[in-house]
C-alpha cells in the first residue's frame, strides 16, 4: 500500500471535516484534531509497509521460487499478511 504524504494529508483533512461537521468529536481546535488524525494515518501506513516488506521477504525466502503474480504467490501473500496483521494487532488490543 503506497500512500504519499499528500494523499495522507488529503484523507486527514476529509476525516477532520467529517468528524467536526457531524459533531462526533470535541476538539480544542481543528488543527490539533487534524494533526492527531494525520499522525495516526502516518503510523498505520508505516506499520503496514513494514509488514508488507516482511511478507515479501518471507515469500522470497521459499526455496522453490514462487513467481510474483501467480495464484500461489497471491495466496501466500494474503496468508502471510493476515498472519502478520494478527500478530501486530495483538500487541495493541488487550483481551
């Protein structure tokens, strides 16, 4: 997933406006809310990209060589990414 800084900023502005217009949050200022949202999106994108890199390395380390774009590659990519996401989410969600 590739989100440029401009794209992240655009999404942050849209979310900020939506939350304030619907009175879903109370914030001391629009700028503070925007910075929190932008920071959260940036953190999420960074974490996602790190997980994606680990998944790609894991697929590349398989000895028999799996061709990118093949159905096997797609299946492994989705499985490894889901596993990685589950492991990462356990760190943030306490049961």
